C-alpha cells in the first residue's frame, strides 16, 4: 500500500525519546484533573517567557495584520514567493546578530527561510550530500537527527563519540577516528560534520578552541560544517556563545578563506529562544550562493506563512522588546536551571556543568543495577511508570555511557516543577531503602553502618558506596 520510503523504519519514531512522549500523552499530568499523571520532562520547550511575548502582542494588535486596514490583510493573504518577506528577513538577521552581541552581522540575502530547523537541516542534507554519503555528528546528539538528516535523504550519520572523561568535549582524535571509520571501513564519502552549539542534550557551549579545531579539521578534509544554533539565545552563564559564522570569518589558518566560508553553514529558528515552536519559523544561513539558491528552491515545500512572517518582523524590529526579552529570558532560564540542579544535588544526583539550553544532562549511573544499557532502560521505565516523570535516556541520544539522562525544566510552571522534585525525592528514598535491604540480606544485620538510613538523601549513597564490606 505504501512506497518503500514511506514504509521504511528509519524514521526514528521508535526511539525511547519519542516513546516517552507517547506514554506522557496517554496519561498527562494536570494539577487538578490528573494529579497522578506523568509530568513531561522530555520536551525542550521554553514556556518561561511566553508571558513577555503575550504582553507585547496585547500592546501591538496591529502585528497580526488584521487590524490595520484592508491593504495589510491583502498584502499577507495573497501570494508570496518562497524567498520570504524582506521585512522579516531583515528583522531575523538583526535578531540573530543581537543574540551574539553584534560580534557578527548577518546578511539577509544569505538567509533561506524554512519551517523550523527540522526543515533547514534536511534541506542542507539534500543540497550537500547524495544518498549513501555520510555526515559526522558528535554524540550524544538530538534523537530527531536520525529522522531529520537520514529518513528522506538517505544520508548516513557517523557518530563522533564523546565521553564524560573530558566533559563530553569533542577531540581531534575522535573526529579522525570517525572519518577513517566512515571512509575506510564503511566505504562512505564524508560530506560534512554537523554540530549543535549550544549542545542538545548537554546544555553546554563550545569554546573558541573547540570550534577552531572543528573548522581546521573540516578545512583539512575539505568537507562542510553545519552548526545548529537553535539554542544560542538561551546561554545564561559564563563561556558565552560564539557563532560558527563569526569564527569562520576570522579564521586565519585557512589557505583560502573564501573557500572555507563557502563550506560553513548555520541553521537557526525561533522555537527555543523565543518559545515559538508552533510558528515553524527557521532559517539557513550560508555564504555559499549556490547553496542559498538551491536551498531557497527546496524551501518551497516548507514555507513560513506570510502572516507569521509579518507578525514576527514587527516583534523582532522592536529593539526595546528584543533587548528586554533576551535579558529577562536568560535570567529566568538560569534561575530555573539552578532550581533543578540544586534540587538534584540535595538528593546526591550530579549534573554536567552547563551554561545554556532548556535541560540538564544528569548522571544517574548510581541507580543502575548494572552498568548496561538494559539497566538504563529498566531505570527509565521506573521513572516513567513509578515516579511519573518522562525523562529521556542517554541511549536515545546515542550516548556511549549508560546512566545519563536529559531532564527538561523550562516547559512547566514552578508548581509542577516542585511536584516533579518531590516525586524524585520519594523515588531516591525508595532506592536507598532497597539498597540497604539488599545489603542487609547479603551481609547481615551487624554493626552501625546501617544507620545510613537516617542520613539525608545527599549523603546516603556516598556512605553506602564507601563502606568496606
């Protein structure tokens, strides 16, 4: 009944990342109607500052295009070509520059408007690679890339493995290993390398040294670099954000800077920074005129509506709103992140040190029965069905180490966050009790070491793990 493409199972929808969403939809938490339901902590959505956007809309009703006379309505209701409204492209270019503190300017003529970064990344795959070609992607990476980069394009993802030993930083040796594996063992032509900066799921920004290393590697191999910078406006702490566009423009080691710039591309959207994923407003930015031309043609299959462009061009052109929004949004994200990190720390749970994003990368290895991905899945099921919190297991992000989980914190109000933290505390207490019970059963009742049960959560595991038995 279906074509091979439509019926193939490479979409990635069977990932535990998406399966967690399905379980949430079956039994969603509601403070009044379903207080025992599952709390969604697997969705990287920014609801912390939507009130600021709503307030601006209430003060600027003309931005919708329906209250400013017949001519404005007709302008946005009738045909628009797929190049997009110039006013929106200008406003978006200015907003992107403002996020980077105007260290780099963006030429609106180099922008291709797309229906979010899902569309942007797929379009770039179609433009830059043939079916069967490969792109290198550092792990852990966003599970949706298995869909966005591969499903319809036929492009393969070759992982660049990162580990916790150095804070999941990318290394030159790991890039070389992935490149050699793709070409020599898998017989794949490597067309490029895709990074997410700030990282999803790590919540970290890449340093200037890391980015220079990536650019040098791509320049040496003569391959493309795509930087997904969808979280660039969520950076809330030190080690500020550096766009790949800024660094590529400054790169001094390239023997041909123009050629290097033609192989560096960026994708962006307003889904995370402005909290508007439903608007489907994204973009590709590239200095490569051939890529811009081809991508613009392909964008006709996923356009941003003229009404959306009209509204957003008005909003993003308001300098006072943009300045105040970006500042307040970062403050709110930082405060919420600290709430989650400190709450987990009180329970003896550590997070990767992060400075961006709408989530934390959480180390829950101590709760695994064995150091295996099967044990990670067992823990994930308990967190969903017993605790009632949908968090995403590291294996769904292709992490090479069992026990890491991504926990989102920006898609709920403070009351829901407090409920989630109480549930996690109860779970941690039960895990402590289980471990004590098992150790008593195995080693007997003697001595005062079992007084660990009376200790605060943050100390119990440390004491138990340090016991000489």
